[in-house]
């Protein structure tokens, strides 16, 4: 499809309205004829009611490819312009262009169905935008080349214009071939009695269909009117053919920009709010077209054309997406035929009426007077007509309903804020990035973005049973809690079969002022299926409450903790709840429980981290001991600990205690330090001292180097911090 659109962008740029406008002006066509050309690409839809019946049972792609070939073949009729002139040439031009658009319109009706088949609800906006980007990118290139060719005097006349169209016919055949390669099992179905009028009445009877279709038809009508800006530049401003073609390049760039915006926002925000804002901006720019005079520098017409066409094209893309959402699967082609049939009728009258208004240039130029100066141009009435239709679009857009779409206020917070634009950028990068480190960074950035789009994306991730970003999303909400997602985090935290349950419970600890978070954690602590759930809930509940309200319950649960992570959770919970540190009196609990060396090292290191004694760290001493480098890991510590008099006096003796594993002598040495250390000024220090003094009553045979090092470290730390 994308390759077909690349070729099609070249073909239509050479066979479509711009060069046809220039040929018509070359042969002296009037405004009515120019208005017809502007609407002819839609008027041809008048034949669409007969398409389902004519091609009933035929493969959709094969028919689509065939009509694409035929639309190229009929353009060979432009060669006849070499042998006729005047009104007869204009009639031939209009006849060939009408046939071209009849086959093109049949192809478009089928193309809408093809686009629906190769896309899904979740990516349809992106696919439609990419198709338009492919079409416009090749169109821009060929139009630039066309401008250069027409800028050469030899090719600036009839020969150059018709020669370009013949080349367009050749490229059109390539587009047809690419179209034929799209795999499709869909066939065109005609149901007897399901006429255009029947389908039209059914659609108009349903509010959802009616408003979307009216928007689609209005957006097409406005596009027909805006198409007249091309002959406007030639007739009103007298610009050359090559400059007019350059103007069409600018319009192509604006469509690519509109496709990019649609791709970025439509699938996430919905079409409704984007249509509403786009119509408001379109009103503003059409008013500029109403008031601008031909004496203004031509560059401003290019700028104005870019921005106006940007919003006109964006509205067309969004309304197509809206209609595609409700398009019936079993009657796609007949439904499209009905839609485009109505477009044909509307486009015909809009085009002819716009041409009629363009003929009233004398009235238009004197319609507005500002500060004694005349404002406006020969097409002012035409642009006023566009404003009237756009105002109706605004009214319909405000009444439109779209499931899952953002409200106008929510969408504005995304579109018109740097945070919203950054959120879109980060989400887009997440979809394309596979590197785990980059994804973690993007999730962290998304977590720091409090725009409602970022919130919506996090909500979707939390709702997924498995997402590569779910763990990071939960952790992000722990670092940057959002009240709007509290219920979502609670839901994950209560799910005993969620693989991020523990992280969600931990995240609830960040919602300190939320009663719902507290209630959820209390229930998990009391009734959690897994012991790890209960311990994690205890830790998070302690962070929220920081009171002794649930301390007795935490103490009771902690004695049944089996794994080290549960023990750490309970220790942290006690630290928050028990400000006096009475739990330090259970300093040697892990020895009584017969825990492993790793378990005891970890527990002692966690307790040391609570008290923040400073350098050296107990965890660092264990680290050197476990590595075995240096072998005499104790000497550096004891050298630093000589600021305590007892260690300075018995430096060598302490080294020998460890060398000979004389834990009895080491215990007596440590108890001696503790007995003379006055730490009653700090309840935590005092309770830790009581816990260490219990070593006097314990069986020293249960001690090993882990416990001995911990006892020496804490005895030294208390002695150093005691009152002198």
C-alpha cells in the first residue's frame, strides 16, 4: 500500500487538478469551469451506486487495480489538445478529466475499504497518516521537478503540460501494479434492495453515523472551496505556471505535516477533540483569506496556504478515521459508495456555486473597508462561503460522540502544552525502542510527566496482565505518586497472581495522605495470601502511618518471617513505627533462629544502615571479608577505631581474638566497652545496648565471625557516641 501511494503521489500530481487548472486557464476557461475542476474529483462519485452491482462477486483488489489502469488510459485523451483550441479544447479537457475522476473515485471507494482491512482500531490513525505521508512525499518531489520544467520557456506551454501528463500515465501503471500485489480475500458484495437511498436513510437515522458523515461531507466541501486557491494565484495574482506548481508543493508539505500530527495524536486522543480545534483554527485562516489583498507580497499567500491547508487536510484525515470506525464490515463497498455519492452531489453544487461567487469579484473587492482602506480580493465571497461551512463543522464537532476520546479540555492540555507534547514523544519512542536501559529511562521520564496523556498511558500499562514496562510503571508511581492512579495501583496490589504485586504494595507506601491506600495495606497485612505480601504491606503501612498503632501486630508477624526479604521489610516497618527502637533488643534473634551466615550479615548490615554511624560501614567490612581481599580486612577498621580508647589500648589483642577465633574473650572485651558507655540520652542507642548485652547470657558456641564482627562494630559505635 505504501509503495502504491508513492507511485500514486507522482501520478496524481501530474494527472490531477493543478496541471488541469493550468491547461484550462491556458485555453481561457471561466471561473465556473474552474469551480467544476475543483469539485470534479468528487463529482465523479455519482457513478458509485452502480459499482457494487457491476462488480458483484469480484475480488476487491483486482477491481481496484483495473480501475487504476483505466484512469491512466483515459488521460491519453489530453493528446487531442494539440489539434483543437478554444471552448472545444476546454470541453475536451473537462470530459477527459471527468472520466479520469470517475475511475479514480471508484478506486477511492474501494481504497477506503482496503485501508480498513489492513489496519486495526488501535493503529488506523497511524496507517492513514502514513499512507498520506507516502503519497505527499513523492508528490512534493515531482511537483518541485514540475516547477523546474515549467520554468524553462520551451516547456512552459502546452507541450510541457501535456508531456508531463503522459509521463503521469506511465507512473500510474506502476501504481496499479503495486495495488494488485496487496493480498486480499475480500470480494465486492451487492445485496439486492440495499440501494444508496436505503443505506443513506439508515445512516441518517442513527445519531452516531449521522454526525460523523455530516462532518465528512462538510470537510470535503471546504476542501473543494480551498482548491480554488490554486487558480486564484494564477488569475488574481498573475503568477507563472511554475510558481503555481510550487504553491502546490507547499500544500503537499502541509498535508504531510497534518498526517504527522494525525499519526501522533488521533489514535491516542481520538478524532473528536482534534476536529474541534482544527475547525477553529481553519476559521481564523479563512478569515485571513477573506481580508487579504492582492497587493500583499506573494510569499504571504504561500504561508497562508500552508497553514489553511494543514487544518483542512487534518480535518479530512480525522473525519475519514471517524467514518472508518463505524463502517459496516459486511457492506463496506456499498457504504463507501453511498458516502462518496453524497460527496459527489455536494461537491458539484459547492464547486459550481464557488465558481459563481468567484465571478462576483467586483462585489467581493469592495465588501470590506477597514480604516478607510479596502480589504479583500476577487475571491472574498468564495472564502466567506468556506467560513460558513466551517462554522457548521464546529457546531457538529461539539455534538459528536466518540467512545474513548478525550474531552476538549483534556486534549487541549496535551496539544497545547510542552508536557503533553513530550508525553507523546516518549510514548512514541517507547513503541519503537527495544533496548531495556532506554525503556527504563523513558518510563522514568514518563513517570515525571504529569500530563493526562502520560497518566493515561501508565493506566493502560497497569491494566495489562503482562507488559515489558509494567514493573517500571509501578516503580515510577512509587517515586512519583499520582492520586488519579491510586485505584489502579490498589487493584494490582490486591491481585495475588500479579507478578508485580509486591512492587505495587511498595508503591502504595508513597500515598501517605490517602485513606484508601492505608485501608488496602491494612487488609493485605492481615489477610494477604503470601507471607511476602504481608511483610511488604507492613513496610508500606509503616511509611504511611509512622505510629505505634500497628506495632504489636507487626512484631507478631515478624517472628514468623522465613525469608530475608521479609525480615528486612519488617525491620523497616519497625523502624518507622517504633521510634524508641525497642526492636533492637532482639539484636541476636537470628542466632537464636539458627539463620545462615548470609542471613545474619544482611540483618546486621540493615540495622547498621538505620543508625547511620558513618564510616566505616559494616556492610563494607563484610564485603571485604567475603572477598578475602585484603586477608587482614580487620586492621584498617581497627586503625580507624583507635579514636575509642579501649580499642587503642587493646589493638593487638582484638586482632588476636579474631585470628584465634576466641569469641569468649572478644565478647568480654565488647561487654566492657558497653558497660562504661552512657547512651541513655538516645532511646535507640539504649535499646541497642540492651540487645548487645544479651550476649552475656548466650551460648558463645553459637557465635561465629559474622556475629563477632557485628558485636565489635556496634560496641565500638556506641562507645564512640556515648557521653564522655
